[in-house]
């Protein structure tokens, strides 16, 4: 059994990036991105069509495991650092983009690792992050299978 554990030191760009479309955490709205705040656990159901993720939707509980990702964003070291854990309950490896939102609302790209089917991945940063936004959900291409990039 291979367990993918990636503890990254955060490869954030120093310049804010333009804001993507408005985020949603509503359990009834579909979207292509989510926002997660410290000490929050989020369940996200993916809608797949023609082997592509076409939308995602926050749900209150893990009721459809075959189409759900679980995200948990937590403080560590007394709030000096952050950790994101992602559990992929789907049958395919998933990749997405992660942007850190700073205390002024600016977005900063950071690397993320693909999450293999049925496994978890852990990303960490050595500084506080008030919010992360996750966008561009897609099944990992063969060249993304083990690469931790934006």
C-alpha cells in the first residue's frame, strides 16, 4: 500500500493574483471552486460528465462517498502554521489549484499534490492563512500523477 504524504513548505508567489470567480460554500449551489477557512471541514460532491468534473457542490455530510472529497483546513503550532488534508473518495486521481488568501484579500498561488483515488494528501504552510480557495478541479492527467505544482 502506497501512502502519499506531502508536507510542503508553501511555494507561494509574492504578488497577489487576480481574484477568480466568486466562491461559494453553500450546500445547495454548484460551482467550480470552494473557499475553506481555518478549523473548517468541508465535504464536496463532484458532478462528473464524460469523464470530466463539470461542477462541485458543498454538502453537509459524506452521504455520496463515490463522488465526494473531504477537505479539512487546520491551524498547527498554535496558529503559526496551517495544514490542509484532503481525502479522495472518488475512483480517479484528482488535481486542483490552491490559492492562499492573505489578510488583505490578495490571492497567492501555491503548489498542491494530486490526490490518488481512495487516498489522502496533506499540504502544510509555515504561516497563518485566513482562507484558501480551491479551483480547477479535474482528474489528474498522466503527467500530473506524482507532481506537486499549481
